[in-house]
C-alpha cells in the first residue's frame, strides 16, 4: 500500500514538473533566439522631450532582459528592434463650464521595426501609441511628467513585447 502511494505521488509530481516546463510565466516565446539588439530610437516628433529617446530605448531593453533569457548585443542580434519616436503631443481632453480644459492628455507614438532572424514570418513594422491624462491646471514638468512617462513607457514597451514575442 505504501509503495502504491509512493508511485502515485511520484507520477503526479513528475507530470506537474514536466507540464510546467513548457510554460513561460512572462508569456514570451523567443524560440531559438539567444541575442537581442535594440537600436537607439531617435525622437522625430515635432515636439521633443529631451530625455524621451534614451528613456524609451533603455525601458524597452530592460523589459526584454527582465522577462526573457536573451543577451543584449550591439549588432547582429537574433531579435532586432529599431525605429523612431514619431509623436509627442499634449491635447486638451475635457472642458469645464467656463470653457477651459479640465484635463490634458500626453500621447507618445513610436514606430517600431522588428526583425526576428530565426523566424522571418514574425517580422513587422508597426506604430504603437499610448497616453496619460493629467490635470489641466498642472504643468507637464517634474513629478507630473515623470508619472505620465512612467505610465506611457510601461504600456508601450509591454505592447511591443506582446506583439513581438508574446504569445497572446
């Protein structure tokens, strides 16, 4: 009886461990890729935020290094990202009774070219865009700007991750 319990417990444990090995908790599938190359994304938007290019490039690289086992390289990466920031704009969103803006929206748009040298069917060139709303009586500087860019960068980089290696 003890031997049967041991065999059943061993079988269940083995089955669970094997089935969990094929699943990635990040949802990313890099296939046979071992290296990642992310080129600098220059800011080509009509309105320029000086730190945006460097921040976006770093955030995209950081997301991939945190959620995959890829090694970053300067050239000839198996997964290759390039592109440019094409939009950075502030627009009024909602009005008050005295016809002034109650809320503004910061929107950032990025054009991304993705090349997967291991599976060319997954290559794409797409635009990704996201926004953050803030009170119109606030200046878009300091902590307000940082909070808005944090929200936007988190969403943009996650959308790019999902479109390129995410199995969603």
